[in-house]
């Protein structure tokens, strides 16, 4: 008989290896789920950032409009400058074509001041991603 068998045995049993593998598998699946959620949040943050910038662009166009008429105007964004008319088709850059906007001009107590609300969302979706309000001075009251 061998004298080596009397000492302590080294290594892991099959059960220990299976339990460790199961724990590692659960950890990996959890991390993959967190990674997928993180990618979704990055996409959502990108849409919010683009929508906020586009809303500021529409509000800037309202600021330079000398005849800012009361009422609601809806429009879309275009990716090429030559397609823009600055009325209902506003240039927004390469990532903008899926977004739509609305601009509502409301009267105030002062005849030369208008309240302007700009909303931007994704086309086909009623969810507003960005909304800006401003009080703008108009030339000549109506």
C-alpha cells in the first residue's frame, strides 16, 4: 500500500465545483442584464440631449421671427439645410429626422410680450422629451 494515501487530499469535490459554477453563472447573467439596461439608458439620454438641443433651436427661430403670430405650429426636423424652410421644416442635423416639434405662442397681459412654449418629441409618439418656455418681445402688439 502506498504511504501517500494517508496524508490530506488536495482538490475540490465535484459538488463544490458545480456550486461554484452555478454561482458564477448567476453573477454573469446578472451583470449582462445590468449591461443591457445601461445601454438602454444611454440611448434614452442621447434622445433627451438631442431633443433639448432641438427645442432650443426652435425657440431661437421664434426669437428672431419679427411677426411671431399667436397659435400652435407643428413641424419636423430635416437633416439637410437645403430642405429647411424655417417654418415647419427646421434644420437639425444628421440625427434629427425622427423628432417632431410644436411651438405655441400665447398672449400675455402686455401687448408686446408673448409667451412661447416649444415641445420636442419623437415622431409618432405623444411623449414629450423636451419642453421650453420663454417670454418674447414682439414688434408691435396685435
